C-alpha cells in the first residue's frame, strides 16, 4: 500500500469539499478499495471517509419508502430493515461474511456497481432512488454497465430510498470461490406490476428481465417462468460458469425467487 | 471407561492453549534487532529470456541496502530433486538446475529473478517495482498444456531438455508384456480418461523466512516455515550455498500448516541467508498470499488413461495406466517421487490383481513446480482405481459393494506381495467395508433417496475402498526406489535431574498435535504424568536429527525412535536401580513408574533414579555413567499400510448442478490409536480437503501461463457449509506388524479415500435421476460442470 492522506468529514458539505481535492477518493466500508490499495493497484492521494457523517447512517421509513443512509453497513440493514422490507434485509444478511457485513456499506456497493454485487439487483428491482449530494437518480437511470454508474466527478451517494413492494425475494447462487453472486435474482411485486433484476449474469452488469416481469405481472407464479427462455448471448462466461449456464441460472433462480416471495 | 491420560486417551491438545489464545510464535511474529526486509521481483510472464536488469535506479532509492539477481548465484549450487528416477530405457531423468534466483530465463509467472533488501517492506516494494520496470524480459511462447509440451518439442522450458520430458517411467517394465497380454485376453475392458485436478496447498500461514549471520562466529541461522528443518539444512549446506552444517541452524517454530508445501527447500530461504551474510543484519521475508498462490509447490495435476480388464462378473484381471504428470517449471525436492513411487506402487489398491502396469511421463511446463500435497501420489492412484472400478460396475450391471468384496484381499493372504512392488504386512479390508456399510445404513438408502426426491433433489451413494503406503521410510527400500536420502527418524529422551523429561524429536508438528500425543506415549511408558513430558521439535540445534513430517510418518517412524529411546532410558534406569538397591540388574523390574527388585518390596521411584543419575554420589563410575539421556534412530522394515472404506452420500440439484455432500462415513484401519480425538481430527481435515478437491478446488492457467485462480476470488476453497458432519470410526484395527506401537498413520487417509467416494456418489445420483449418458465428470464437480454434464 502506498502512503495517503486521510480525511473524515462529519457533514455532507465538508465531504464534498474534501472530495474536490486533487487525487481524492471516497472511502466507505473499504471492502473493495482497501484490498485494491493493498495490492498497489490503486494509490489515491487522499482518502475521504464517508462513515463519520451522521445523516448518512441508519435505516428509517420516510417519504417514498425505506430510507437507508449510504454509509450504513450491511449488518445494520440486515437487522433494521427486517420489519419493513424482509427481502432486502435477507439480501444484506447474505453478503460476504460477518466481517464484510460489519464494514461494507450499501452506498459503497451501489457506487462501485460490481457486476456480481447483490445490492444493485435490489435497487433496480425495487425501482429505488439513489440520492446523492447533488441530485436524485432513478435506479433505471443509475446503472450503466460494469463498474459504471450515473455518478459524476465529485458526486457521492448519501442515501438510497426503496419503495416497499407487496412481496419480494432475493435468491442468490454463489460463485464457488468469492461467494459473490454467480447469478442473483431479485423479484419485487408491486401493486402496479412486477420488477425482476438480475445480478452476476449479464455482460453489462445488473439488468431487468423484462419478459419475466411481463409474465409475472400477469400471473405471479413460478410456473409462468418455465415457458420463458433466456438468451445466453447477453450473459457472461468465466471460469465458474458459461453463458449458457448463467442463462439457465437466471431462469431457475427467478422461479425460485417467485416461490420464495410467496 | 475411556482412559483419561496416556496411550489411547483423547487428551486435549496442549498446543491449542497457545494457538487459540494468540500466543503461538510463527516466523513472521519474530522481531529482531536491526532487521531488514526482502522483497522478491517476480516474473509476470510465464516464459521469458532475461535480457537485462538495470539495478542502478532501484539501488539509489530510499532505504535500499542491497539488490541480488540471478547473476549473484550463478556459481553456487542448485536446489536438487531428492529422488533419481530412471526412464523405461534405463536413462536417468533430466535434472535442470533450479537456481536461487532465475538466471538467463524465467520459467513461470512468479519465478523470482531479483530480490531487494531495504530497511522496510514498503521501501523494498517501491524499489522492486522500479527494478521490474528497469528489467528487460523477452517473452517467449508459454508451455502450459502437458500434451502440447510433449507433442511440440520446438519450444522448451529448459533449453537443454529437448522434449520437455523429465522421464518416461514404467512400473514394472518387465511386467508390461504380461499385462498387455492379460488385458487382451480379458472378457471385458473398461477404459476411463480422467484428470486429477491441480491444487494450490493454501496453508493458513504463508511461507516466511528470516536469515541471520553472526560475523563474530560465522554462524548462520535460518528461521523458516518448514515441515522438515533438517532436510532444509542439508540442502542449503550440501547443495545450494555450501554453508557447513555445523555453522547453520535451521529453526521451524510454530508453523501454520503445510500439507506438503513446506517439506521443500525454496530459493527464498537461501536468499535471506546470503543477504544476511552480505549485510551482517537479519533479513526477513514473508510471502503475501498472492506469492503463495504463484510459488508454493502445487499438488496433483495428472492426466490419466486407466484400463481395467475383468471377467463379466467383476473379477479384476489386469490394470494398465498411462499418466502425464506435471512437474511445473523446476523439479521440487520430492516432485519425481510423487508421481512414481508414491503412485505407481499403489495401483493394485487393496485388491488381488495379478497384472498391473503403470506408465508415467513427467512433463516440464511453464507453471509453478508441482510436488507432494496431502496424500501425494496415493490420492491419484486411489482416484483412478476407484473410479474405474465404479465404471466397471455400471458397465456390467454389478453391485459396487459385491465387486469390492470379490476382489479385496482377505486376511489370510497377508503378508501380500503386490504386483507393483509393495509387501502389505497386515490388514482386514472386509472388516472396514462391513463397518462402513453398517455405519452408512446402506440398506436404508432407497428410503433416503425417495425423501430427497420429494424435496426435488437427486440422491446418490458412492463407495471407495482404499489403501495407502505410509510411514514414509524405510531407507533400504526407498534407496532402491531412487531416494537420495535416508528416511529414518530420531529422538533424544532427556530425563532431567528432577525427574521430568524433555524429548527432542525429528518429526515436526505444524498443526498435527505431536506435542500432546508424543508426551502421552512417553508418560505411559514411564508411568509418569503427561505433564512431566515436554516435546521439543523444529530446531536443528536442539534435536539429534530428523527427516520431518509428511507421508503420515511422524508417529510410525519418529514415534518409534522415541519409544526405543525410552526403552534405553528404562534399561539404564535398571542399572542405576540395581546399584542403588544392591541387587543384580537382571532382578530389577520396571512397572508403573517404579524400579523394583523382583519378589521384594525394595523399590525406587522413577524420580529417585533420575535424581541419582545427576547426583551420582557413590556411583561405580567404571561401570555406570552418570546422567540419564538416550538417543535412538529408527529405520523401519517396511512402509505401513493404513486402509479403509468410505461411503459418501450426495444430493444433486438438477436445476443448478449444485452438489451437496449430505453424509460421509469413514471406517479406517490405522492400527493402534494413540489419541482418538486427534485421529478423528486428522480424518476430518483430510476428508475436508478431499471434498474440497472433489467439489470445489481447481487451478487454472491460461494459454499464456497466467494463473487465473490466483486469489480466493477465483480459487474455491471448501468452507464449513460444504462439508457434512463426518461419521468416523477407527475400531477395525490390525496393528502394524513391524513397529512396536503397532501404528500406521492417519494424516493423509481422508484426502486419499474421499475424492472417488464423492465422485462415485455424484455419478450414482445422476444415473438414478435418468441421466444415464453421464459416466464421468472430472473434478471438481462444480455446479456448472454438473449442469453441463446433465445438459450436454
């Protein structure tokens, strides 16, 4: 790891100021950034920690649904979202291991947009709003490909607001080594329709499976999934699974998520 | 009542107090006055010619004290292979030099070609990055695939080795024609092509070494993560650096696992010694995990075709194998023994097979060196054999349990001379099979399978009956087989004046629990409490000699040396007692810690004898030496032959291809058991590693020789959720006939017997589920592979 300066502001305004500095890099739970720095693959001059800002912490019900502060660790979401949005709490409780869940944050995960991360599927399937220090971004506009988001230079997530569905479930199939999602499917049933978001499988990161959404909006039952097909051409191939295998997982796990959602 | 101390008691591991409370002392824990840090500059290409290394800029960087390149070691020796194997045509194997630092060429990603010594690790890393930038390495095409390496001799890992072959070994070559004839005449022949997947050892503690040199005395000290400190001293002294053995101390302190990878001497150890001499300061190096992936000796990596000739009712008539075994870029110390004498000699398993022939071609590639990993050769043999027998049963519609019973050796056939060179001393393979069948409730399987089916899962059951050759020794036999070292062991038992005991043993414990078990044995024999015995290991300046711990040898070989030294203590004690009690030596008996004149109540306690040995007032010094300390070396008459039967049950999720091991039953024959709790723990660990190999672990290089599974993001280790609660039994005991403890060794059994049981169970599940086209899936049977096999 190379040397760096460290700042830990206590307000969003101070954080924005600190991040304007040359070579500054936002640090949340550090579950991706710190290992990258240890491997000397990243060497930011200044780390600006976002974990000391009180208004970016915590889980509460508010306008538009469940508000989760961007610097809230997964373990806290797993506990505190349980009563309001059990599927989201389950997802948070299944990320990594206890150490990762105690440090890693929702904001960090959503900002990094790792194509195998769990949270992006919940954000997209819930039609959540990503709130930053500058604006509000709809989930459908936010995710823009592998490790790519709508966030601009100097912009950072302050909270994520989740509309709460009638029923929902997240089913993840672990990559055997990292235990990230080899494929994960989040199904959310709202009064006005069903949203299905898939992580881990797509070439471009998290995506919505619109055919399944249409079929499930008409009839929310696992049986309707068996009549659908998933085109492998948009799927990722790596050491742990071919595109065809991932296409199969999308279908199988969607069916299981529907069943789990009840 | 089970015993609560001594031999046979499940005494809790005394070493766990320090391990579990953070008080263990590992190499990297040691802070030394004036210490410096070494960082290695490693090749990022698999195969390349070193054109130039410009050290000027790096040398001028802050904190940099010295820089070494291959040029600095070109005139010293190389790290040798410990076994000389001859090819079928009688020519000796090809032995390229394995230098301290790569010189001329780099031959695998991670091959170190320079080292930087600096005041701090950060400074050394900065300079190492600079040095890498200032080095010109011309990349050459990488040789990764073994078949291609042999087929295309235009590209060579070692310029002087024309076909990338180390040797082409036939075992036993004289039997080849008879085996071919038997195979031809067999009513049925089963053929199976399989891969024994390459594994990264993944010891919890990465390798680490500290070199020290005292200019005042000329003494060197190497503190290092070794399973085998005396071998390291021997190799550094006699082959690599030429430091006299009496001027070099090698210490292996607490070591956090090895699984084989820390048996060997590595270049980093030589480098820190040479650097310490140059600087007159301690030089330390600790591998980062990515270095462990790239440079620890890997395991397995065989590509095998096995053929089995049999009658239509499943009597095995002949076995013939052809294997390509990867040795990687250089010959690691045991790398030539592992695919040959630890593999070919086991190819008749626990069965009476009249004709067996094994051919192994060992291939150099631009990958990390490959060497012994828990089980070493024997898992490869067992896997090939148990898989092909399972395939035979399916092809002929035979019951796998009955086929084993038909072919297993029977107790009256021991000692049994196998057709591949081993003399099995004792065993009862039916007993362990019967036990496993009972433990696994085989008759209740259909009911469990129906219950699984109701939950949407396919259930399968797999069997493996296996044997291993352990207690790696004896010198005369391994000498005939090509070993360049002896494989005995040694121990010194020192009775202190106050009656407690220090035992210096050649075996090295890096997690096994020797400090507990060895003390139980000494205490039992001397009739004193376990707590009066201390076990000292891992320091060449303290222990007489040793050949380390691997091959399930510690108890059978070193434990026997220790037992013999204790016998000498008792004999000496009798002499002392005879003097003290004014009786004839022949009249003294020793029992329950007391030396007694037979037929009288005249006696001396062990403590009184010890005290007298060190306070020898009135000793007849002409005939009785003061002191009470004895050393024994022990070289056994034969290998030991643990054996057993393992039954695995799996559930397969057809939708995702995921395999869950839901039950695992082990009926082992380890001979006599010294500490049942530790034996169970060894079996748990071994089976866990075997399940890891079967379900998860694999090592992938791309066509340019880059390691794709170079971190835990891509190298799948088994976790607690991947293994079931094990059902372990060791009550079937046929004690080893040639060591006094009657022990056979248990460290590798689990890793040897379990992989075929898992794969046989998976194939069984798929066949029962109607996927009858699936007759084999190579390990690991990962979800995607199983799904592809089902849907392929």
